[in-house]
C-alpha cells in the first residue's frame, strides 16, 4: 500500500440500509439447511440453528431475529435435530397405526376367547359344586359304613336273628307251628345268628388290634381287608352308590 493513502472511516450500524444488511446472515441461516455449501458457508460447518451460527451475528441482528417469528420457525424446522425428531415422530405414528390395525383385527378372536373362558368358568363352578356335594355325601357314607357302624349293624342283626329263633320256638311249644315248618326255619335262623356272632367277634378283635397299634379308626384302605376277613363271600347290605345321583 502507498503510505500517503488515508484509510477510510468505519461505517456505523446506523448507516441507512445497515439494518437490512445486518439481517442478511440471519436470513442465510434458513437457506443453508440441508448440508449444501454456499456463499459464506464452509463445508463441514455448524448445522442451521446451531449456537455456532448465531455467534457470527451482532446484538442488533440477534434482536431483530428474535422479533421475526416466521424466520425463527423456519430456522428451527431446517435444523437436523428437528428433522430427526420429526422422522422419529412419523416412525412412531406409523408403528402405532400398524399396532392399532393389528389389535382391531384380533378383537373378534379376543371376544370369542372371553366368551369361551366365561363358559369354562361356569362349568368349573358347576363341577366344584358337584364335587363338594359328593364329598359331603361320601363323608356321611364313610361315617355310616365305618368299622364301628358295621359292628353295631352286625350286633343288631344278631339280636334280630336270636329274637326270631326264640319266637319260632315259642310258636312250636304253643302248637301254633308244625314241626315240619319249624325245623327248616329254625335252622336258617340259627345259622344266620351264628354267622353274625362270628363276624361281630372277628370285627371286635380287629378293632381292638388297631386300637392297640394306635391307628385311627375310619374308612380307609384297611376297611377292604377287614371286610374280606369278616364277611368273606356272605352277601351283605350294599352302601348306596353316590354316583347314581
């Protein structure tokens, strides 16, 4: 440079048209989005809307930019972070839409499953009530046909057979019955009384044996063995079948 050249004075921000030129960098922020290089932008520079771009603006330009809402909105929309959030939002909406369609398609199956489940619950309730009723009747039958009850029944049958034999003997002595009719009936009655006495004595012996061993008396697996030992092949009264009801 020539030493005699006088430098020009600096232009102030109040120069006419200065406000328009000051807003130009801010306007260029929205136009430079998308990663393309252009005038005033270096390749690999900060993205639109980043704090690095606003650092080149003066205080007046930043104030003007804050008052220009459309321009701020455009800068925000052109930023990469906002675009990434927008893409993520669209992906979430598409995923939710697909899930909603799938749920609506499965709704009839769900309703049918609920109806079937309600039917199963009703059947289960009926089966539970039936089982409770049968268990109660089984307990009553177990108590009725326990070894002690069987012993009482045998003793009652024995007394009845002996009473019938005595009545037949009295009828014979009084002449109310012939000897030919008396003998067969008396033999059957005495044989039945003898059988019932033997069964009662055998059952009493088994009960005493189990009491000495400390086992609890009741209707259990040992009752079948007791019945085989006491009754043998003699027909006895059958307990009511609870499955018929």
